[in-house]
């Protein structure tokens, strides 16, 4: 069984898979519109000024650390 943890705790440079999204419906919808859907491949690029910068679906996106805690990955 794989460990599931928040995206905010992921190590830079490692490709991970989105397992689930937690939060209110509008938060889930916002993250899904950015491409954070179950099964999506995400790579953390870096953490800068309280934001987590990730590659997802051939795009580089910065989300707040608070939002990153709502995305569970493995």
C-alpha cells in the first residue's frame, strides 16, 4: 500500500499521482479546473514564498501551500 500525503509535503523533482481532493465544493472545482483530478501526474518543481510550484498537464502552476494541503497524493 502506498503512502498518501498532502501535496505540500511532496519532495521537489519527484513525479506523484493525485489520489483525492479535500475541501468545499468550490475549492474542489477550482483545483479540478487547474488539472488536479484523481489519477493526474504532478511534479513539484519548487516551493517559493509560501507557494508550491508544480508541473501538471504540461503546465507550470503555482498554488498556495494552503491549497496544496487539500490535494492528497501518493
